[in-house]
């Protein structure tokens, strides 16, 4: 089976990212699914491997040398071992469980390097280990997370945060915003764009006619306006507008949030478009914590991530579980393969 080249960033160097990256590299199913290009710091990973008593079986390339060598076809396209693209941008030693501008800057630089590797044709998809948002801001990046940073780096204006598990798929209309502000984003225009984006991306994933449920924001779907106006004034007009453009779009809603996730789990819907962060995150984490994978919709390449944070409280203890990152890498590889099958020009929404 053809194995796509998947980049893997190590995330915040002070968190569990380096540890779970090394553990994922040792997983036989991961090695079978993808050609791996790790983006991080060679010295940090070497020390982490020594602490974990695990193998450090990688071909090390400095970033600039890797890009130049690949352009000259000097890098094997099917390496026997994973490639480590090292930036060597950290002071030594690295502390564990610390909020730091140095670590936030390093984590941001790994993401920037990953985008450049994609643009150079070296990787075809990306799986990211967790970053600390506070450290990222202190490190000079004015973004609240991976999703917004990646959209900025790729010039994408319409994007969304999604989560995929065996039990449930959700897409978020808004990401990391205070609830009071998120409610102001529930507009016809935004919902319409997100419905089109969700429809297109699920088709790229191999679902020919995605069944989309739009979750209501008010109790009981507002009961005809008794408990709110957003459903009637913004959501229903957005659904109707989508159907006028593409009558084949399968959209149900707005569906009361108290029932929509159960209906999706029971197989009635392929995905639920949620109005705000916690509306989607609570059910996905209750049903699939440690197994769900974060997927960014709308980027020019596949990007997946863990569904957990940096876990500063256990960083450096050797007890971090790599299952979420393993699932992210495997899903990234599968979505890249699905994208090849559904090959076509991306249209900006």
C-alpha cells in the first residue's frame, strides 16, 4: 500500500509532545501507515528517548539541508526509518511543565517549518502534538491555537475545527472564543459558509453525500421563538440558502442539542455542526476521550492533532499515553489517501 509522507510536530517541548511522538514512532501500525517526517529538536528527542529507554531510530536532517536535498532528489522518498527534521532551536536542558516564551516560540517554529515542508512537497499531511496557548502567545504568536496559526500561514480565510472518532464527528462553528462573543458569530452568512465547507471536506474524506445536522443553540431548538431567535433568524435561512445553491445537500436542523448527538451516534447523521466550542467538545470527549482526533477543515493539506493538551502535570514522567497521536497520524494518512482518490481543485469558499 502506498504510504503518504506525514509530518509530525513535537508540540510544546515542555509538555508530553516529545514523549508521545517517540512512542508513536515505535508503533508498528503507524510505521506501516505512513512515511514519517518528525519536526522538532534532535537534542531534546535524543535525551527524551534515553530517559524513556526507547529507540531513537531516525535519520536526522537539519531543516535547510532537508529542503535543499529534497529539491535535488537526494532524500529517499521511502525511507526505511523516519526522518527527523531538526530545527535545534532550544536552550538545553529543557524544563518540564513550564509556561515559557522560549518553548512557545519553538513550538510555533515547528508549525511554520511543517507548512514550509508541505509547500516544498516533502510532506503531504500533518499531525500535530499539543501546544500550550499561553506559551505560544508569550513566544510572539498572536494566535489562540494551531488552527488559527495554520490558517494564517496558508492564507486560508474559511476554516473550521473538527473532531473525528469511531462514535461521532463534530465540526465547530466557532473555536476558542468566550461564549458571549461566540454567540455573535451565529449568523446566516457564517453558518452557510460552514455548511458548504463541511459538505465539501466530508466528500474529500470519501463520504459522497454527507448527512449534516446543524445543532440548535437555544433550549429545545428555541420552541418556535419562545427561547431565542437565532434558529429562525439565522439558522433556517442559512440551510435554505445552501439548498438553493445545491439541492442535493443533506442538511437537517436546527436540531435540539439535547438529542442531536444521540441521533448522530445512532447513525442518523455523518456529522454535527455545533455552534460553539463546548457544545461539540463535551459529547466528543465523553464518548471518545483519548481516541478522537482533531481535524482542521479548509486547509490546503490534511491536518490532524491529538484531542488533549500538553499535560504539564505528567510531563517528563514517562507515563503519557500516545494513543491519540497514533490515531491522528493514522487518520492523516488515511485522509491523504482519500484525497488522492477524490483529487480535484480546492475552491475557496
